[in-house]
C-alpha cells in the first residue's frame, strides 16, 4: 500500500500524526501545496485506508482509568470460528485499548485501561473465565506509562 505514497503524502501524514487539528491551509504551507491539493490528497488517503481516522489522545487517569494492564492470553483451540468469537469479545470490550493476535507462547496480547484492580478482576470474569476458548492468561500491570501512542516513524525532511 505504501508504495504509491509520494513525498508530499508522507509529509502530510507526518504533520497530521503530530497534530491532527492542523488546518489544511497550514498543512499546505508546511509542505508547499495549495489548500485544494491538500484537501484532495487527504480525501484520497482516507478513501484508500491510509488514514484510518482522526482522533485525540486522552490522559487515562484524567477520566478515571489510571491503571494499564497488559495481558497474554492462550486460546484453548485455534479453530477459526472459536478464535473469531474470542476476538469479537475482546473487540467489543471498551476497556481493551489494543488487541493483537500473535505468534509464540500467547495467542493474544491485550492492552487494557482500568480504574483499579477490582475493575480488572471483574473484566477477567467477563473476558477470560466465562469464555470457552481461553485456556490461560497472564497479567502484567504497568507501573508507569513510559511511551504510548500509535505514531509511525515517518521522517520529515530537514
């Protein structure tokens, strides 16, 4: 997918990752394109799925979710229908911030935002103990959130 992205597209993406609120006129000035050209490119990048969404990063503790929990989950069975059902449960849970289907010892790695350990305990009942396809899980509680985000290393020319 990325092979069709030119230097203007990459520059626009890099700027938007830093601040998605930048007006198109300002983006154009930063990358030496007209506002209309920026608009067309952003529309195309959205239609092609390069830009998935515009969002804001919120401090979890400010809205009552100070605890980050990382969980490794081993599935009981790797039958496609059971894996898909397990994925849907994870995807439908608002506390699950990220869900990865992975190789290795664990089948899934989850990143959860919770208010406290009691909240996490309740989630374990819903996500793991009530599932017919979770063999075991291992919990890692983040002591500090050192680096978070989804920004990709798109370089800007110096």
